[in-house]
């Protein structure tokens, strides 16, 4: 039997999670809380954890993809989520509903990886997140991969990048073609949630233009240095920042809906 494509695995996982939660929203709630499903379905969260663990074991990129999913959903329209991905643990307040107007136009809120530091700070401030939250949340780039088309400009035109690192990336990402070729966001441990992304920034090995902005002689340098030396502090801060991000304008109570098909409104 041929292995399933990554996109198929992710879609099946999301469909499974949606099916698990579908009946839980019959009771409207006007407020988020960590024990939203305790009475209606006390086994919900352990069941989700089992599904996620199995998915990550089957496809190592799944953990990073789920982490990105929460980021993208929260910056456009937050959904139901609780995460435990490898390193730090955090509990998200539950009870979100799906938007009825989610569409591609909403993605303009998602910060571009080509933004400079000031632009990144502004984009996060527009969502109620501080510059400190910004640096912390970008630590999610300690896991996962990125496409050649996203980092090509940096490795061929920017100067604040380690020359040997840039050369190694050019072997993966030619000046033309190979747009979908992948390279790890974290040079040392791309499948482990740790603080290595900050160590990369300090030696000009941030693969994305936006990553390197956090250690470029600006106001965020000291926070990067702190996280590179103190993984425990990063882990704690990351959990708090994820909780804060997950509470960006959530839909609760009778607002929004529980989609029968996650790809479209009911």
C-alpha cells in the first residue's frame, strides 16, 4: 500500500478531531474555560492527545504543522484547540466556534516572512500582542521546514547571513526553479522543540528574513540572547504567549458555528 500524502494525513486528522467535537457544541457557552468539555465529554482531550501522538509518529512534520495551524487560525479566526507539542506544555481555554466568514482575504493579517522588525512588531501589536510575545512566538520556528521560494531572496541577496550557511542552502534552493524544495527552519534539531532557533539567530543562521530580524542590532537582541542561554525561560514564556494568542477575538456562545465540514461553512 502506498504511503499517504502529508496533506491527506493532515486532512484526515483534522476531520477526525472535528468529528470528535461535533456533538460537544450543542450547549452554547459565552465564555472560554479550560474544562469546557469536562461534563459533556470528559474523555475528549485524552482522545485528541492520542490522535495527535499517532499522527506525529506517522509523520514527523505533523507537530510543526499543527503548531502553524493554531498560529494561522488565531490570526484570522480562532478555533477549538489544546496543544502539547514536544517541549513546553500549555492549557488553552476551550469553547471556540468556527467563523462563518473565514476566507482567503483574512490571510492578509498573517505577517509576511519578508517583513522587517518594525513591520513584525506592528503586525503583532494589531492583534494585541507585544514585541516580547512576537519574539517568543517566533520560537515556534525551532521545528519544521520552509520552502525554497520563501527563503531564496535571503540566501542570494542579503548580507546578514553566515556565508557557509548560505552556500549550503543554495545547494538546496537554486536561483531559479526548485520552489518547493525544503530546508529546516532550525539548523541543528528541526524535529525537536527547543531553543536552538535563537542560537541560530545569534550566528546569522536564521533561514527566513523575518527570523534574523530579531537579532540584528535592534530592540529584541537581548531577549534572543536570554532565550539562547535559558531554554526553561523560553519554554515557560512560550506557553503563556500561546495562551494569549489563542484568545485573540474568539467566537463563543451563539457566535459562529460548528462546521459539519471544516472546509466550508454549514
